[in-house]
């Protein structure tokens, strides 16, 4: 049964066939509890690997929502958000783990920055490197060149600029968007900007949410003082080609949704061509493996 009382933080985990990672995620959240009232809501997108049973049998304090089919990332998160009434919402992937004080540092940062709508932590990869988890909004040129060159020359200047690869990550700074693998959202800002757009099944919904935040005057801020671990890809189970197709569809929808009433819509055919090239390059890359 879901908790309906007001609390400081609702932690939302969307799970789809990632039981091993899900266990580590919940264990870390319970081990490093924040010093304020919170709830954990897990939304299972019709997993077949025992994820729901894992929660039912081992985590009675976790509220569980069972979807009859895989509704996608945005829709599943929205269901949990609608069933909570906290001041802040933390969206965290099932393949993430928090460290000591990760959560409280994020919340404290938002308390200090009252104009912040979204903040994201420093995300650490499993190999200890820092994930480039805060980026610019995809411009037609930079995003296009990034799409074409990413698989050929990953360190090209267009990709580096798009990913803010050369930005210092020791101090907080305003960014266009932060990764939805772990983001803290102010409820007041979310009420203003609207929930995640469920037309995104997976990918780019985090970019779009931050875009709507900025449109409403809320800031998106990168907070490196808080760190979390992310096992990239642990919460997805599609082939690289299927993931690429899904990603490019989401990117195309983002451009159409947000730029169709501007002169930029004239460049849409170019975007379609570039995204098609990226899918083709992913296909070739897989063949050469």
C-alpha cells in the first residue's frame, strides 16, 4: 500500500528485469538513510525476473506498484510521483547505488538553492571514472555532428562541447540538463513544469523535463558534492541497435515538440537524415564486433 502522508522525500525506482541491480540499489538506500522522513516507491514494469517478488519478500517498507505491461520509463515514474506528496522527488535508476550522505547532500543543496528545480549528483561509473551526466541541450549542429562522429571519433570537439566534457566538475554550476539516472526534483517546480512527457518511452525524457523547467524559470544545477554509483546499462536489456533506434526516435520527438513553432523546424529534414546515419553506424559497428 502506498503512503499518502506528506514527507520530505519520495525516492522512486523504476524496475524492468534488473533484480540483481535492484537489490543493490535498495540495500544502499536503506543502509545510507537520510536523516529526515522519506519513502521508497518502486514501480515494476511487468518484469519476469522476480523483481516484484524480491521487493515483496525482502523489503516490506518499500511501496510497490505493479504495472501489467512495460509502460516505459517516463510513464512509470509519473505513476509513482502522482502517488506521492513529498517536498522533493528523487528519481533513481535501479542500476544505481548511493553512498553515505549522497541523498542528504542533494536535498541540502536544493534547500540552499531555492530557485533550483532539478539537481543531479556527480555520477561515478563502475570503473571509477566520472560519467558526463550533465550536458547542453542538443543544438542542431553540435548534436548532429555528435550523432555522426560519436561512434567514429568519440573524443571529437562537437561531442565534447555537447557533453560539457571540458567543464570543471569540482563545484556546482548551472547546466541545461542532468541525467535522469539520478535527479532530485523540487515538487513545486514539477507542479509548475508538468510531469515527464509519456510520449518518450525511454531516453530524452530527462532532457525534456529539464527543458520545461528552464522554460518556467526554474534552474537545473549540477551538484558534484553528492556522488552516486551507476552501472550503465544495468537497467536496460535491449540490443545496442534497438536502443539506438529508440534513442533517435526520442531525439526526433524532442526537436519536433520543442521547436516546431520556431524557424528551426526547417532543419528537421536534416535531423532525420543525421539520426538515420547514426542508426546505420550503430548497425555497422555491431556487424564488425
